C-alpha cells in the first residue's frame, strides 16, 4: 500500500514518514507540505491511504478531506494538534477514518505514537470504505441540529436501581456513536462509553454528542455519581469504571498503564459494569479494529446481561464486533440503524430483572 503524508511541519512530516516505513503492508511513502500539492499527487498517482494535517497553509485539511471523499475516496487518518480538537472531530464526521495526536519529542511518547499509527494503518487495510462513505454522506445530508432534535427532560427521575448500558467503539466510532444516540431516546439507565481516542479529543466528542443528540453527554471524572439519563464518556488517556455503593453508582477513572493495550479500555468498562449491574446490563460493541470488548462482553454474558454487536454490513472495521461475537456466541448482531431499537428492547427486558 502506498501512503501519502500531507503535513506542513518538516519535523512532523519526518516523524510520520519514518513511522510509516516500518508498518506492515506499506510499500511506499510520499510526503507533501500543502493541500494543493496533495491533490496534484492524488490526481496523478494511486494511493491506499492519506495522513492529513488539518492546519495546512492555503487550502486547509478540511478542504482536502472534502475533495478526497468526493473525488478519490480513500482512508484518511487525521494527525492533529491538541488545539484542533474540535476541528478533528468535525473531520471524523466528514469521513476521516481516525484521529491521532501529533508526534511528541520524548522517546517514550514517540514510541507509543508510532505503535498507534501502525495499528491504525494496518487496520485500515481491512476497512469497509463503503460503510465509511455511507456514514459521512448521511451526516452531511442531515438537517441543522437547531430545532430538529426533541429535547426531553435530560435528568430522568430514578425508578429503583437503574439498568446499565455500556458501549465500545474504535475506528469509525464517533459518527457511529452520534447515529446511535441520535435514535436512542434517553431513559432510566446509566450509560458508559469507551471510544479509543486520545485526550483531549474525548472532551470534544462529549460536547458534540451532547449538542447533536437528545442525550446529556459528559466526559467522566473520578468520584462523580453516575446519574441515569447521562452518557459518560471515558476520558482519553484513562479507563472508566463503574462502582456500585448500595443503590448508587459512582465513576472511577484509572490512569492508563502498560498492562492494558487499548485506551480507553472497553474491557475495563464492561467488566466493572458487569460487577455493578449484573443481569441489568446491556453491552454494545460497535465498529473498531482489534479485540477490545471481547473479554468484557464475556463478563457481561456471565453476569446474565445482554450483548449486542454491530454487523459487518455496517461496521467500518469489524474487528471488535467480530471478536465480541466470538467471545459470546449468543450475542446478537445488527446493522447500526437497527441497534437503537434493539438496545431499547433489551433495556426494557433487563430492567425487569432483580437489582
């Protein structure tokens, strides 16, 4: 696979090119410093993937991304600085495959960054470009948010011990999460989400989901009570856990360590939720590479809860839902548009079980 690197910083360009040359399946790497140069190269050569800086001089990265999606549909990995966090989330909704932070200068952080970039690029070789384009196209054709989304009372009155809902996603996840929570009505359930994404992008993800869906969506922090009717997003660089105390549930955020590969970890979230909610829990595994969520799904099933997985039909990358379905043979699989109704039905069922 030939990769085009679009980056105006000479330092960052060198780091990306060096990292890509060691990735399995990458046969050639070319680099340009402007959006105009990128389009000229894309018009004259075949590429399998593009890494894209958003803060380009002249024609910025968003314009390049729109041109690619309209004229040369390819997997695009955004490599963005922290100050562009909101802009990076908009790029994901416009069709970018994933977002990474810029390469750091310290050897340890640079090594982690290189491994993450390699994982994304290797995973991109098995993606469904059709699903990625379908999601970005659907997002672009939606009416403006203002006035179009019903806003029920956001904090629902508790009715006994609530049910739990946990959701895992990675590559292709932010648009999938938006579609899911746009169609799923807020209800008396404690909701947690593990989306593989570095800090501070999870904060912007929470803000965009809160403004673009009927749900109150917040980035989680240790010690907060897990109020039903709120979606709690695991913060980038940490792992979200639920901890039950009598009839109340609290949030705990663990720092990321070398013993856990994926961050934020779906396995950590799912396993803690299985202990907190038992049979009153629904786990959902959406698009993503790797196998995060498989062990956690097994824990949910062992506790008597329900596991739902996105089908290959709609997943951008089906690694995570495939792994969860193998771990839980009774897990049911649905295309993303069908999942909200199935979640609603499962939550109604588990809510009848003993707290």
